[in-house]
């Protein structure tokens, strides 16, 4: 993976995490 790809992955992580919180049932979320 290139540095640019790593940076893109890191910058998009909060958005994916936020989406996961909204779409995952509470019993499956890790707090």
C-alpha cells in the first residue's frame, strides 16, 4: 500500500466507523 493510499484509508476511517455505529445493532457494537 502506498503512503497516499494509507492516508486516504486513515482519513476515511472516521466516516466508516460512524456509518458502522448507525447500521450495527447495539449488541454488536464495541464501546
